[in-house]
C-alpha cells in the first residue's frame, strides 16, 4: 500500500488542480455569455440587410455581378477559424479533421494560433496568411481579412471563399460548419437566411412605392454584397468565439468533476492506509506484550 505521505501529497496536488479548473470554468462561462450576447446582437442588422437586398433585387432585372457568377473551381479559398488557446475539448480537433478530409486543391487563410500550428505543417505554402483575433473580435480586422481574400478571389488565385468554423448551437453542442461566401449562388436563399429562423413567421416588408435611385439599383445592390460577405465572416468568428468558450467551460467542468472523484478515491485509499498502519502498530504492541509476559 502506498506511503501515507505520498497519498497526502497526491491529494494536495489534485486539490490544487481542481481549484485551477474551477477558476477556468468560471472565466469561460463569463466569456461565453458575453460572446453569445454579441453574436445575437447582430440579428437586427442582418434582418435590415435582408430587406434592403430583397427590395433592390426586385428592382434589378438582370443581376450581373462578379460575386453572383459561378466559375470553374480550380483552387478553393478557405478561411479557417480556430482558437488561440487549448483546453477546449475536441473543438480544434474537429476542425482539423474537416481540413484533413479536403482532397481538392485549396489555399488557406487562418485565424487562431492553433490553426496556424496545424496548417503550417499540414499545407505548408498553401497557407496564404494567418491572423490572431482578440475575444472582442474587432469588425474592422475581420473586414481586412475578408478584403484580402476577395483580392485573391478577383486575381484568380482562389475560386471560392469558404469559412470553416465551430458553429455555436448551445452550451453542449458546437458544430463544425463549412459555409461558402463566394460565389453567391442563390440571392433569395441568402435573403431568407439573413431574416433568421423565424422568417416564415414574419412577413417580409416589400415597399411597392416608386423610387428614383441615385445611383441606380444595380449599383446600390453591388455595394451591399460586400457588406453581406463581411457580415457573414464576422458572424462566423463571433460564433466560433462563443463555441470556444462554451467548449472550454464544459471541458473544465469535466476536469473539475474528475478531480473530485479522484480526491474521493485518494481519501479512501489514505484512510485505508492509515487504518492499516494503526492496526499494524496495535499488533506489534500486542506481540511485544505477549513475548514479555
């Protein structure tokens, strides 16, 4: 049976670990709540953008824009969103498995230190750029990243702009999602998506009044399409941040619970060892008394 001092040391060590995981769980829970609030705050903007796109699309007879035109896909352009830190369960591992399953030619842009470490080894020169984004997720930084990818798209370096990220569903579920931003294949489907899950319950606002647009509706619509792409990328990163904090909170809670179980087990082992030592001392005293008698 293990030495009493050794068991006591292990109990102390596990208690210290439990204290750390408990603190990390609370921090992650606080960050997750804030990230959820920020992610949900963008829905009114999305709904307004949907109505603007819908009303303009109805007034444009022939939608002729490079973002709406498909082309032969020789090289996919993929934005990968991962975390900067670990201890968040299988979150990053699921993203990496998704990337490993890509057999087409692809070039990558990365957000997050974990993704940079993986892609640097897995794809090498096909990693065009890597960025780090704070938990507050500055919109202008995401806009610059997407503008970099759009530039590559217009130059023909890549033929799509996709984003692979962990989509926050709820506290326990984070789905690895691959969303295509460019080319835009179905404008009506995009409008429906922007209106949200309750689009079927809310009647779309269609303004039938006759307006004189300056410039023309097609030009205004063309200026709104980059806003949609930037908004979708920004929303994906916000969702990924919420998913990261949620996954870390669950992982730390699981670690804390396991630490509690281990402490209980070690405490029981310690008590058994102490009882055995006491029993051994009593037997030795009894034996010594009997031999002297």
